[in-house]
């Protein structure tokens, strides 16, 4: 009973921490308003005009349909999540997806889906593209065209106050939570484990794969795992929402890889040239910087929408 109570308490705390439960109606605001970000359903693309050069590259079938479907896992603030109305997608990725659609003169339809189902959905034609903080790994590039739009980065969260005195270099043999289908699970943690631990005769980092970051942080809070390895932006957001639940190690984890994240669409898609042109137009717009600054990610801006 005692263990169950501790786990329930931790879960309740993390639900508040991640600000994903409805506790009031959402409101429309601007970057200057004082309403909580979790309630701000403003559309940053309002008033943005289409980019004629991007529109000219649209395939006829999509132009005739007049709409793009974007897949996102709406569970990772501040990048991609639902406002407190439990309906409106908000965060950096929804902002930028809306701007891309406006640059193409198209409507935008959001599909909320688990991260590890996005690529099969794109490959199967259910979604036109994704903007969900996805890195361009070799495996993904076999089936997707990917276009850079942000700099990312990974960090490690440990129990509040770091009672185990962990560092990025002392995770060998520890139970570290990663989310299913994430770059941390598929690429970064195995690489870090190899060069930090096994290549030096130390035990490998034990990856604990969990469905999402909320579950991972809940397990960290209840001391069922030793650390969480996830996107630095999401960990910073969670800590801002309710401090003193965990400590994020500094500096960010060196993954020895390109940290850019990319929007993805089906390999060889006729939409790729138009989407690349629209993303480049967004990167050059004032709205791009406004969105990143609003969500505390100004340092993540890039200048080139490179096709990978």
C-alpha cells in the first residue's frame, strides 16, 4: 500500500508538472499576453500570406485538395502538445506547421498519434508530413525525405538534487528511461553507452523503454528508474512548470551527432520541393523567431531548410 501511494502521488505530481490536464478554458492571446502558455491558443500564422514561389511548386493533387495533414505526437511540451481545452494543438511544432501551411496557401489538419506510428502512417499515405521534433537518422532517411527546421539537443534528468551524484559520464549500469521510437532510444543512448561504458569495460547503460515522457518522469519521480534521457527542451519545460521534481544535468549530453530536427514526408514525395521552399520561407519570417522566443527556444533557430 505504501509503494502504491507513493507511485500515485508521483503520477499526480507529474500530471501537474507537465500541465496537460484541463483546469480551465483556453484563451486566445498573443506573445505579449500574460495568460498561461498552456491556455494560449493564438494562431501565430494569422495574417501570414502565401509564398508564391512555394505555392508554384505544389503538386496539383494537393493544391486541388487544399489541405495538408500533419502527424504529431501531442504529448511533449513545449514542442508539441494540447492546450488546456484538450483540443487545440500548441507549441513550437504546431506554430511552425501552421506557418508552413499558410506559406503554401493550404488549410492544415492535425492528427494526434503516437510517435512510433508516425512514419508507418506517412509511408501508408495517411499523413502528408510530420513536424514532431524528429531527427534525420539513417533508418528514417531510407523511407522519408527530411527537411531541417530547428536545432535540437538531448539532456539527462535525474532525481531532484541528484542524490546519486550522476553525471553524463557515470550512467553505466544505471536504468535510464527513453521514450519508444525516439532518437534517444534508437540512436543516442546506444552510442553513448558504447563510447562511455562498454568500450571501457564498464556495464552498459540499461535502457528502459517507456511510451512517453510523462511516464518516464513519473517513474523517475517514484524512483523506479535512475534517470531520463530526452529532448532538452521538454525537460526544461517540465522543470519550469513545477520545480523541484527532478534535476537536469548540465551541460546537455554530447551525442556527437548533428542535432538538427527535421520535418518529414514520404521518400521521393512530389510535395518535397514545395515543403522545402515553404519551410525556408518560414525560417526567414519574423514569426519564426517570435514562436521560438515565446516558447523559450530562441537559441534553436537555424537559417537553412536543408533537405537531408
